[in-house]
């Protein structure tokens, strides 16, 4: 399908950002003028409180221009990648962003070197909105270098990301898979469908055809992956952190103990639950040997209905009504104002996301095909969009941006509410079993698999820190053994499983994956309380969504009555999983 064949009502309306392309360039020119003005304030912005306030007001306005310009350009490029006008816009804003970073590299060093004066300025009520963000910068004092060194480091940014760029640029081709005598295309989008096929030969062939390509280029992938780890270790060392993990968690002001708490709960204390789940899978599938590529075979035979976009919205409105009218009305506005780009077409970016800023709507890109996953994806991404909307409408531009650490909470709460809704409205044993299975699989992916990924990532970072070799054999042997230990004796590992680590893009994101586990554990706690009619929890959660980035993420979650530093949060989540597993086992054995 081509984009022009799609009804305009099913595409997003980016004219709400800029009506004409010239408006984009007009704002870009204003941003360039503002950068020039801000750069001239370098020597004087600390002279007095008025100059300090003026600088920060200009700085925030510049940030708003950049975010708005970037949003407009990247959204267009993701649905019209061959439109050179939009590619030129994207190149222009990215080039300007790099210029801004280089021009303003003096900012943090100047604040820290004059911290006493800055603290005095912050007592002025006119700077109230800036206190949190500036104090957050001052926390960096032990890790900020001389101005000369900071300038040097800023210039390394464009080459430091070479490994990620190489990974993104690598495009592999795979042998086709024979299904019912016909060749079918294998790629990253179709792999999972082949792994669900009832024919074991199809599953095995798909897995082998896919990951043998990663084995073929193992040295290239090992070099890129180890390059990321070495880069993170280098910057952590230069900035005087004890480890790459500490450096990564510093921006969110998260203690390393929280990271290891999540790993210990999933990878040690509650791992037997995961083994028990895999044993049940093997029993239900009646397999003498169950390989890792067999784990996606559906355990429940149930054909979910197909949904129209309007039917999806009807369900979503029912699900989110638990929050009250304000939240429901945001989603009504999303539908009416065309925040969502629904259908797949030639050239459109795969997957789904929510993207927006203070001066735009929080748009959603998805590839809607009308199945349950499309419904689930829609409510998930609208969770992000509602979080952004509420943050931007209740916080100033200074404090509206919430951290990635807390970003997965709103989406996962919505997704968990949806599956509870589907369970409640199931009309047959098969339908209920299907949604219980979907719930279990979702939990497995977030509270078991992601901590395994996080442990693997942590080990490689420590290899880099300690100067240990990271050849393809070292990396793939480690990943193979971790998978074997993690999945337990009921799952046999294929010889290619070690090479599958090269396929996972999150290993290039510097300690991101554990945040999925955090999001799920928080979501299970919030949802269980909301479904019990806990009005205090509802108010606290909505206030969390409205708080943006006005506090440290851990403090925001505590104010939402879910303390991520407490063992009880994780214990409750894993016990929730155990209860789901018991329900599923009982239902499936009836």
C-alpha cells in the first residue's frame, strides 16, 4: 500500500505543528538568532540575577525551538522517507543541534565553578521553576572536568557513536523459509510469525536461516558491541565514576543498589517460577525436547476477533474510564485531532512510538492491522502520549520532560489494564485462557527476560572496564551459557543462540532494559490497586503523570505510592505472576 492510498483521516495531522514548510525554516532562523544571542552571554550571564534569569529564559526558548523542529522533521521522515524536502529539514535541525551542543559546552562548567553564586541566585522567586534542573546540574560537580577537557569531550560525541551507527547501518539478508512447499520471505518482521508455526521444521529453519547470518558476521557484530561497552567505560572513567553502571544511573539519580535489586529478584530469587512456566509449556506442547525456538508456539488455540479503529477506541475509552473524564477526554482529542498515524505502507517506519514535546501534540506512529496486538499497541502508545500531554499541561517548559526511567510506567499500566479488561469480558474458557497466556508472556518478557539482558549487558560493561577481551567467542559463549542457565533444564538451547545477542538493539542503549522490568512491576502494583477501587492510588498516579520531570524519577514514583527501592514492590509483582500461572494451569488442565 502507498501512503497516498490511505484515507487522510487515518494519518496524523502534522500541520498542527507547522502549516507550511516555510514556517519550519522561519523557526530555524529564529533559533539560530537566539543561539547567537545566548553565545554572546557566555561571559556575562553570571554577573547578576537578572542576567542569569535572561540567559535561562533564552536557553529554554531555544530548547523549545529545537524540540519542535526535530519533532516535525522526524515524524515526516518516518512516514515519507523518500521525500527529500523532509530529509533536508531533518539534516538541517540535526546539524543545528550539533552546533548548539558545541556552542554551549561552557554552560555546565560555568554553573559548577560558580556554584555558590548560583545557589544565591536560585533564592529569587523568579527562578523557582529552574531550581530542580539547575540543582541537578550542580550534582555533577565531582564529574565535570576543566573547560578545555569538556570542549574536547564534546567534540568526540560525533565519533563516539560510531558503533551504534554501524549497527544501525548493517542490513542482513536471509534465506527464505519453505512453508507448505512455498518460499516465504524471512526478515525481522516475519521471524516471530515463523516461530509460532506449528511445524517444527519451519520454526527450526526460520531460526537457523536468521541467526546463521549473525554467526557469519560475528566478528563485525562483536566489534560493534564491544565498541559500545568500551565507549561507555571510557566516559565513566574519564568522568570519575566507579563503573559504567554508576555513570549511566547518575543522570536519573538512581542508586546502583536498585539495579542489582531488580536483577537479584528476577535472576536468582524468583527464577524457579520461570523454570516452572517453561516446564508447563513443554507439558502442554507434548514435546520430548523443547528448543528455545519452540517457546513462541501458542499454547492456546483461539482466534481473536479483528477490530476496526473505532472499535479499538470504544474498548480503550472503557478501559481508561477508571482514571476519570480528564484522561478520557485527552484520548478523544487524540482521535479527533488526528494525533495517530495508523496503517502500514511502503517506506513507513516499522513498529510504534509516541513522540511529542511542549509545543506539539504527542503524536503516535503505529502499524495497525486490526488484531489484538494492534489494540494493545494503541493503548500502550496512548499511555505515553497522555503522560506527555498531562506533563506539558501541568508543568512549565523547564520541568515538563519526564525521564526515560519513568517513561515505561504509563504505557505498561494501560496495557495491563487492557488485558485485565479482556479477561473480565472473556465469554469462553478458551478466550480467558488466551488472554491469561498473553498476560503471562508479557510478564515473562518484562520481568524475566529483560533482567537477563541487563545482567549480560552489565557483565560486558565490566569486561570493558577491566580491559578484558571481548572477542566474538567470548561474547557468544557467555550469552549461550546465560540462556541455558536462565531458561532451565526444560529448554534446550540451539547452537546459534549465542549469536542472537547481536540482534538485540537495546544492548546499544547503555543500561536501558532494566527499566522495562521496573515499569512492569510498578504497573502491576498500580493496576491491582486501581481495580480494587483505591481512590488514593488513582489520585497519586494521576499526579505522577502530571509531574513531568519536576523531581528525581525515584521520588516521583514514591509520590505515586510505588517505591522502587522497596523489596515489596518486586515481591508483589512476582507473586502476581505466580497467581496468573496458577490460574492458567488450572484452566488449561480442566
